[in-house]
C-alpha cells in the first residue's frame, strides 16, 4: 500500500527526531611563522591537543565534538583582525588570539558581535573589570599581577626591603611590553626602588645599546617583558656581560624553553613568573600520549608536551572546555551559542577537586569568575631554569599579587574606557 507523508507529518517527524548536535568551534588565531613562532607554536599545539584529547577520549564536551579552526596571524594585528572576520561566522564560541595588539583591536568587535574573548595573562589588563568589559576575560592572572609577583619575589629575597635598589625593565616596545609600566611605577613609589625603562623595538634582535646601558648603570635586577626572538637575544646578551641570571626575571611570556636553550649553560638560574604548572608529571599527559600522540593526531610532533608554553596553551584550552561545559549546564542544551559561552565563562568555578578529576592536580589555582571580576585571583609563582637538567622548576609557592596597588589601576583605566565609549556599567 502506498502512502504519502504530508508536510505537517514531515514537520512532526523532524520535530520529534533528536537533532544532531553541531560541533563546538574554538578558533585558534595562531602564529607558526615569523619572529614569534618559537612561542606561538607550542602554545597553539597545547591548545589544539587538549580539544583533540576531549574528542578522542570523551567524545567531545557533553557528547558534542570540538573543532579547532586555525588561522595564521604571524603575530600581525591586521592579519589577526582578518582572521577574526573570516572565522566568526563559522560558529566560533570564543577567541584566544595570544596577542595584545590583536586583543585591543578585537575588544570592540567581540562586544558588538556578542562573542567572548579570552586573553589569559595578556591583552588589556583592565578588562578584568567585568562591569565594563562584558565579553572579555583574562583569568587567572594579568600583566599587572605579573609585575607585582616579580616585585614580591624581589622583596622575598631582600628581606622585604628594596629601598634604594635599582630595577630595570627591558620591554618589547609595543602595547604588550608597555602594560606593566604604570604598575611598576606605583610599586617603585611604595617600596622605594629606582625604576629604569629600556624599550626594545620589534622584533627584538637588536639590543646592544640596552645591554651597554645595563652594564654601565649596573641595576640590581632586570625584569623582562619580551616575546619570541627578543627573549633569546636578551638572555644571550645578559650572559655576554655576565649579568647574574638569578637576578634576571621574565614575565611568563619570557619563560619558555625556546628562550633559554639557545644560551646553553649560560642561561642557568634565569627566572620567570608563571601562573600554571611546569613539567610533564601530570596524569593528563599520559592520556595525551595515548589518545593524541600515539594516534598521530597531535597538532605538532608531540615533543612539546610539558614545556612551559605548551602547558599554557593546554591550560587555556582546559579552562575554555570547562567554560563550555558550564555553558551547556546553564543553557540546558549541549548546543551552545557564543552568548551561552560568555555566560559559562562568567559563572566558571574551578576547584582543586575538579582539577584532580581532570588529571591536572595543582596545575593552576582554584578560583571563581564573577560578573564584576573577569580576571580571577591574580596569583602566580616563580620558576627557575636548570640548564643541566634542561627543566623549569617552581622555586616559590603560588601567592597573591598586590591588589591594593593593582585594583585602583584597573578601576581607573576601565572606568576611563567606559566614559570614552559611553558604556553603561553592568553587574548592578
């Protein structure tokens, strides 16, 4: 007997049938070429490998597979914006551009488009104020926290007395490198140390004059806000003038293996701030080996696992995956939108119990994000390079930054931005 489905019957069938969940799309504005590729490659590998792990081991997030869309920026701001425009219509849930310059350009765009922007440890520091920056998140720590954490370490090794000490800041002459200056100026007033500013122009290969000045003025400590080739050159120049490596401290973007390995034994003792765990001794990396590397699915060669920048990209991906999972719970739907993702990020809570469940015990701080605070706890530790073992080790506990100095700076900068852009404060 022949029969024919009416339009209403077809509609009823389609409505009753379970919908096939679409992929959860996480664009990666990566840079695997150019003078900053040494840092961009391991970070992008870690970011991609975590999502691949979730797909292969867990079937995705909430039963929905994840998808990474990589777009090469070359650390170029204009190219980064082009990548954003080219990928935002493909279901993009959140952007993590790994560039302060790109971040500054994307802040108004993502806000208008309703897509969250995640900038862990970089970007516009005052975006930690969720009252002003609705779609930007920079948990668990920012540049101003890093500046304070570096100074806290100097206080620790000087009996809490920096009066009269000379501190030089060697920084990438860009929005990124300039971020810590105001904080360090305020900390210098508070603790009585003298601050010298030494900019290094892009890409950072020429630093002779800066290190001649350091040799001449003999600062007690040098802090570095560098990236890519600038870090390698600076550490080699420090070795050339025999500057004590234990008195040379980089921000977390100046604390990767590519920064120290070219200098060989001369880099021994160099230090850097970090906001996440170091090394490969975490249970989750056994899963990465089994489900990702051994299957030939690693984003790279699989030889960056456990390195500082791989771990940071891996950690960022984990926090975004947990945000997506949280978004699914809040929305009551595994198919989430960018708006849902934003809500999931703003209500994110990371506990040590959850970190342990993920195979990442003590990999990062326990924290909660709120409408008011998109920046997290602002905690960090100091890592030090052992050239003989070719490993980073934590030489301090994770501790707080000086929010008495930092919070007023965040409030002032973010409120000025709100006034300039006619932004009505949220979270009331």
